[in-house]
């Protein structure tokens, strides 16, 4: 029997795939990249058509030796790295290293890791797509040219340890620009005028909001206007002017792409983009499911597509009919054509809807289960029928004023049977109203308001704007966000990004001397060009030449004319016990620490923990912010190890009304809950 070697990227994926392959197949993993550009130098021969200098990654020599030995014993070698451009490039490197003829069909793709998909991939071998390789190669070289040029420039002009990049510098600029919008924002006054009404012989109350005067839509701009309109209300009877009834259809959302999964996981589960991608990778590569063994639970996690395979659609149809009935089955195929979506890719979906969240729950870690349920719910609901609502729009007349109100009653729940969709509150249900009917005014309310500045970005809203503007690609969002946080260009304040002084300074320098690099439109156009390279319609070397010509001029100008900038380290409230100086906050390899500004005369250092203002519910010590080994934020007592209290939830300034202890916040927005964590105190707000 012929022996076949299949090479994948991760050991976890290798174990799952091995389970589905017949006898005679061996599976080995590259553990990610094995060949790359050198770390110690730029590694690009710019004068020779930007030829890259590829080397074996340090520490991978033994692994490569092992892979070469395994390949030498095999009759066939198939490269099954991830089904994206980076995976294509890894397969290309491996083919060159193992001396595989690039004209042979040595490449296979797994878009999901199931028995059917694995066998189908083996039957559909293809050549390595050199256009995809060139697109990835061009992106890698572009990032190397920019990063290895900008970083030394920033070290010289600002401070050591900084970095600049083709994508990270633009993302930082977007956050800085939003902060400038907020600073420049001038609030404008306006007023709300609401009527609390009821029918003459009905206790059901409802609110109607001011809309227009003399048939012209109007905004109340000041207190005088509000008082004048309130006087009109007090002097005139109130009647139902118009009643319009209609049915509103609410369509289910499409299955997840990478970016929409990152956004929804943040909003619903509070997961960072990094956490979401790590968990999704685990679900894709395979998890031990009781009764099934190692099973790949979802399709590939890096995708721009909302397409669903026909067999998955059929599987959903059977499940919906069996569990909910024919009336819950969506009548149309929900697919959206997006620009630059690779045809072979699907949306992120469960490999099979038969493995429900309830079945998988006992075999998954808590966070794995929560993400899997989100993905499973989204796929199934996308194939279900619309939810329908009876909507009543009511115009209420009072003299020459019109007030508006709207009521909704659910007619048919449709896809909202799945997942987190809540039913309508009683406030949205109106009594039966008839045109010309008089109404009783219970109360008139006026409220002064001010327009608000645009909100700072959360991880979800930042990912959304990056996708809308075409900055980077979904696979780069998580590492880019991690980079700008690690470089101290931004900080997270109440789960929103705020630029640091360093981030503002570096961005200003970049805008002055590297306007193209931090230009949102220019960066998006470069991504489009890389997509055209991937389609084989543009030469990757020409793309690099056109970019580098202008970039090199900008770099020379910046090096010659930019003045050095000094940014002092932020001062702490801690005095050095050795020399009495006020210690400053520095950042090293392992995070922030306190250091004496008298260095080198005084070399005193201390750990630094960010204070939250909260007090420990056990011992009364200060609660400080810390970071876990996996990069997740948690909060613990500053008296550790004497007191080992910790909490994953954010302490807030509010105190418990029952015992006076610090309260903690779980969830965001409508899901926000405040609770007390002190023993024997059960205070908790409801949402």
C-alpha cells in the first residue's frame, strides 16, 4: 500500500484529521511558519526586484529535519495548510524545502474538519496557487519595508521600543482622529417634550413625543421654546389625529464572517478579538466530543464570505422542520455577494447542526461553549423565517402641535425563537385607538438634553470601521489591536480605546512625514491591489516598486528634517524609599513597572499595578488591575498573597446600597448588571 504524508499547520488539527483518513496516511504539523524573513535585518534585496531572503525560523531546524525524513519515506506528500493566503505561502515554502514539483497537484484544503470534508479534499487536489502566494509575499514584504524603516526612525526621534507599521499606524490614527473629534465637539442644547396619556375609560398609559408644529418638523432648542409649547399643551384638548397599522418584517442576520463574529462576540460575550479567534481556532481544529471523539466543530474561521454550502442549508432545513415546523423555515436563500471574497470560502458555521450546543456543552470549556452556541444560533436563525410584528403608528394632535407614538405586538416569532432575542416590553403595546378619539393628559414632561460627541471605539466598533474602510483584513484585526495596545499607543478606558500621549505624538509625526502610510484611503487601495495580485491580474513586484518610490523619499526627508521629541515617563504617586524621588511608570518586556528617575545613581524598581478605586470585599485593601498569562484582564487585592481575592468583572465607583462595599459590573449596555461580591450580601441589579 502506498504511503501518503499530509502536512498541516497545527498538532490539534493533525490529530483530528488523522481520525478521518484511511490506513496508510500519516499527518504531521509544521507548528505554523517554518520559513520566514530573518528577524535581525530587513531581509529584502530592494535593488533586485525586492527579492526576499527566506531562512529557516530559529528553533524549527529539528522539526524541518523530521518533516523531510517523513516526506522521504512517503510516496505522496499533500500540503494541507490553512485555506487562506498565508496558508498558501506556508505550503509553497514547504514544497520548496521538500523539493516537491510545483507543477504537481500537492495542495489540499480543509474548510471544515469532518470525515466528508477531509475525503473530499483528498479527491480535489490542486496545484499551489502562485498568485495567492505572490499576494501574501507582497503583503509580507510591504509590512517588512514599512516596519523595518519606520521603527528605527521612531527609536531615534521619539524613544526606544516603538514600532510603526502599514496597518497599525493607520489604526492608531483612526483612534487619535476620533479623540480629536471628541475634543473639538461643541454640545448643542435641545429639549424633549413628552406627554403621558391614556384613553378616557382605560388605565393603560403610553408616552407620545413632540414631533412638529404647524405641520413642520421641529427641534426644541431652548427652555423658552419648551415653555411656550408646554403652555399650548395645557390650553388645548388632545385627540388622536391619525392611526396607521402595518406589519413589520424583521429579517434574521446572515451567518458570521470573521469580522462580524469578532463584533458579536465582543458585544454579547465581552470577548476581545484575540480571545474570539483563539477559541474559534480550537473549535475548528477539533475538540473531544463525548461519543464522537476529536471533532472539528466549525468551518474555517478566516473568511469574508456569508455563503453556506448547499448540504448545510439542507441540514438546517431538516432541523428547523423537525423542531419548529414548516412555518419557521425561511423561504429564500440568504446570500450576500461581497467584493474580493474567495469563491471556495463559506461563512463561519457549525460543521453540522446535529451537534447542538446542548450536546456539545458537556465536552467544551465554558468559553468554547458560549462561542459555539453563538455560531450555531446564528447559522440556524439565518435559515429561519422572518419575525413579524403588528405595528401601530399614532399621531396625537394638541392645537397646532403633533406628537407621535408607536406600538408593536409580535405577530410571529420566526427566527427569534433561537438565541438571545427578547420579547417586547409592555411599554411597546398600545391600547386600541381610534382617529378623533379624545385622550386624557396625565403628565407633561420637559427635559433639557445636549448632543453628545462621537463615542470612542470599542473593539467591536473598531473592527467594524476597519472592515468598512478596508483597512487590513479580518485575520489581521486581532494582532493589530494587540500591537497598538502593547506599544502603549492606546489604552483601554472603560472598554473604549483612548490614545495615549505617546500615540498622539507618534501619529502627529507620521501624519507630517508619512502622510501616505497613515492615509486611510491609500491603505485601503493597497489592500485592493493585493487582492488583484491574488487574482493574477497585477504583478506583485510592480506594486512594491510603485509604493517604495514614494516611501523612500518620505523616509529620507523625515530622517533629515524631523526633530527629536522627548516624552517624559508618567509620574506615579509612589515615593522611592531609597532616595525620596517620586517614581515614574516605565514599560519593560513583562509590562509596566515603577522605576526611580534617579537612575543610574538609584536603581530602585517596583511592580506597578493600576489602581481601580475599588476596595477588596474581604480585607478592605485596594483592588488593582492585573493581566493573566493569556492576556486577559482581571482584578485582585493589592494585599496579595496575604489576601487572594480576585474577580474577572470590573469594579465601579458605585457602592452597594445594602452594605457599602464596592460594586462590580458584569456585561455591557442592556446586559449590564451591578452586583456586590461581599460575603452574605446578595445585592444585584436587574436588567
